[in-house]
């Protein structure tokens, strides 16, 4: 995982970039999970937080209508359910509204688990590689839809 502020030079008033504490301040959970037992860790998370559904999503350069799919998540939005992703392969970028309203850029890769809590504004992009494969967890089997910021 890589973190950066994106409105400025990447440094805060102390001359430092964002930290896991900055993510935690807005309710974002980040963990690095082991390759050999990620399902056990996901099962514990499901039990602790009430997630009832799990699936795998994959986006690749040859995914039909990839640009159309990505367009749904490039603008600032939130969901009424947590957005949970465990990255199996590839990489993606979450821009998350920090406590001070600045964007925190979180680049996730294989082995990264991120939980963006319900009702937190964020955006999502793929990197130039344009490929990611993730496990998703949901509290509601119907999943979620984006609600865009006015």
C-alpha cells in the first residue's frame, strides 16, 4: 500500500505524508493479509462486522465496457454499506476524504485489505496497469450502489 496527499506536494504541515492514523481517523480499516490464509482472516472480519456475502470481481483491459464501469466510480461518491476489498492480484487507487477534507490517495495491491466505511466519500480508479482482482464482502447480499456528492 502507498499513501499520499493529492492536493499538494504530498506532505502535510509537518512535512509528512498521510499515515494509517489519518485513515483510521475517518474509519478506514487497512490490513495486510497473509497469502496462505487470507480466507481465515476474511471469515473473522465477516463474523466481527456482520458481512453476509462474498464474491470476487476482476477488471482487466479486455473487460467489456471497462471504461464505462470505471466511470461510475471516478466521481466522489459514498455507499450505504461498507466497501470491502481484499486484493488478490493487480492494483487500484482509492481517493478517500480525510478528516480535514483533503484527499488521501491509497494505492492497494496484492495482499491489501481495505474497508471504506459506509457514508464516507471516496473515488476509485485503476492504475495504468488497468487490472485488479478482489474479494468483496457485503452486509447486504444486494450489494450497494454509489450515491454521488452534489
